[in-house]
C-alpha cells in the first residue's frame, strides 16, 4: 500500500514539475477544450453543471475527479457530432481496481477533416500585378484592387486530438481528494504537440445537498509543439451544487437540480456572465427528472449559452443516454448531438463465455 502511495505521489510531483517548467512559455487561452466539451451525454444534457452531482458514470470524473466513490461495473461509449457532422468525437470509459483503490480511465478522440488552407492562395503583388516592385499593397496580406486568389493553391488538411484522463483518490489531511491526470496530443497537418495537465477535485455532502470544487490545469498545463513552441494554460476553477427533490412521496420521482460557476483568469469574453479584466465567471445549470432510476428527462444551459436537453433509459444490463445541444445565440451553425451507451461488463463477459 505504501509503495503504491509513493508511486502516485511521485507521479503527481513529476506532473507538477513538468507543468511549472514547461508552463513558462507563451500562455494561451485555448488548448485543453477537449476535456471541457467531450463528455458523456448525461453530463452534457445537464449543461455540464454536474460538478457536485455524482451520476455514477466513469466520464463524470472528467469534470470533477472526486466523483468516484463506488465500483462501476460497466463500460461506457459516447459519440458526439458537432457543427453538422464537421467535428466528430468519441469517448471510451472504463474503471479499474476495487474497493477504495478505484481508478477511472477515459480515452478521447476527436477528428476534423477537410479543413481549407487558404494561406498560399493570395497573389499579393500589389496594384501593378508585378511581383518585386514593392508598390502599394504588395505583401500586405489583403486583397487589394488588381489582386486575386489562385484557386489552384487551395489545399485541405485534417486535425486530430487524442486525450487521456485518469482519476483516483488520495488522502490529504484526511480529506478524500480527487486527482485527475490528463495528457493530450495534437496532430494538425504537419505539426504535432504533446501536453500534460493536472486537475484537483473535492466533493462534500451536507444533509441532502452536495457541493463540489475543482481546480483545473494546476499549476499550469503545458503543450510542447514539434516546432519548439511551448504553450501554457493558466489554472481555472469550478464551484458546483447539487440538490435532490422528491415532490411526490407516493411516487418514485426525483428531481435533481444542479448548478455551477466556472472562473477563469484567461478566458474573459463579451458573452461572459461577469468579467473584470482577464477574470471571468460563467454559470451553468441543469435539471433531471428521474422515475425509478429507469427513465430520465433532462434540460439545462451550459457556460457557452447552449440550451441543452436529453433523455435517459436504464435497463438491467444496458443504459442509453441522448443529448441535444442548441447552437449559441446569433450563430448560424448546426446543432450538436451526443449518444452514450453503457454496457454491463458482467453481461459482456457472460456472452463471450457462452460462446
């Protein structure tokens, strides 16, 4: 047991040192969104506000690594289609270990194909249309009068992202702290990058309500590109609450209300709920009506102002969840769809043994 703890602590210290050393390059706003929106359908349909709601799925530890408290005997697969099928993501989750030594493992893939590259299309020769005369407009990157685009130089490329997220518990001053270790790999045309990050989560229940707290990208998640560029992402935090309600005592109907606030020191924008300089706060919420834990209806709003909704069906050996995300305001793009399938590992094994 002590050997396992020492190994875990060494891994965490190594990641922190990696993030500190390689997080001293250029700081960027984006780079780790893969772990923000590639979640299971149940979480997404609740506006990804389930920071404090332990829905007992393997993927729930992506948004809060402390939401792991009992054995999950199933394998979970999620497919997500975004922007009218332009962006497709897949998420596979499994759990290893037993008793208080559980670890959730999530594997993420995202692919974007046929991206147009127009960088070499502009014949930027200025007003006289002759290269090398240094006349007005030559080399300014703008289509001036007399300039044109060369359609033959239009090319297409693809972008791929591979992510891995593991979550487990450690004891810190006798508090159960969730640790999320994540890695990401980018392949964009001829460029590639590799990154590593750390999330820390905590969840506590008072009476019937649960409260969650997460620090993401602590102390700074780093990306190293093959070009030598080093990109760091500053930490952010999330606060969440979950409260179950039972409006009808004679019926097995439970309504789960969840809400969360996400704070960032690098992602302030015009649509943020609150912003002051580089600091911003964005809220999200969700409601889930559950009948006998078999049929569930959900709706909510996430931090980027997508209205969310979905349904869930649970059988003895299988569960199915669907999520619908509307487009953001004033943006004419397609809606998003997610489908998650959970299969009992014991059932899968029994089917193979029969053969």
